């Protein structure tokens, strides 16, 4: 299979003429590469024709398409969830410690 990054660069027009010819020659004759190329070309056409996107949105779309094809999830949500889990655990421990300390102070006063 041709590198997905190379096919994406071909579809988005980020290759020189020589690189374009090289990638196209590697795609030809390989059914899997042809299928990926056609899907990416269609997706890119839909994205670029539906509305004008700024550079950030284009790059974000590029990363999403690349992630869907490679099967890897590249997002910040799993990192945020992981951080929130640790924050919740720390908050819980601090709450328990505070409750214990306040309880101990209340009992010692009587």
C-alpha cells in the first residue's frame, strides 16, 4: 500500500510535479491504492466545495481524514478525559482528608 500521507499530499496538491508522477505511478495497478485515492479525492472535493475553509480548518480536515484511514484516533479528548480522571481522584482524596481533619477538630473540642 502506498503511504497514505503521500496520497493525501497528492489529493491536496502538496506535491511537486516529479513527486506527483512518482506517487501516481505507484498507485496505478494496485486496487487498494486506487480505492484509497478515489475516496480521498471525493472527500477532499466535498470538503473544499461545500464552503471556503481557512488554513486551520483545512489542516484539521486533513488530520481527521488521515486518522480515519489509518484507524488511529488523533484527538485531544482522550487526553482531557485522562487528566480529568486524575483531577477527580486528587479532589476526592483532598475532600476525604479535609473531612477527616475537620471531624477530628470537632471531636477534640468536646
